[in-house]
């Protein structure tokens, strides 16, 4: 069975999960929290996610006890809010997977 890593960052929560053979190996998350009474703005939320995505990714890999080279497939949220595909490009995560 393939090993799949999934990225979710369409709202104020950023999560990265890794599964293999139907088993969840890791699923760390961080949440962007605004001051009470204020909603989260997409630009600020995107900055938060970009600032934390590499640490959450490393935590996911560590918890799953795998290396990036063991990942067979990458999944991501393709939503109407914060398109994580753009965040992946901005963070240059390809370096982590292919170097």
C-alpha cells in the first residue's frame, strides 16, 4: 500500500497527516488564533501557516518514523479559502522531499 501525506490548511487550522495501509501514522496540527472578538483574515492565516508548515511537516515525519523518500503520494486541500498548493510552492517544500 502507498504511503500518503496530506496537507490541510484551508482555514485557521494547519494539519499534516501521514497514512499507510489505512493506518494513521501521524496527524499533527497547529491553529491560528486571533484576539477575542476578531475573525481570522486569510492573509494573516496564510502567513501563520507558512511560518509553521515546515515544523509541522517535520513533526509529522518524526511521529510517523519515516523519511520524505518513503512518501508515495501527496494530497492537499483544494478549497475555496486558502489554497494549500500555493503555500507549498511558497515554502519550497520540494527541497525537503527531493534533496
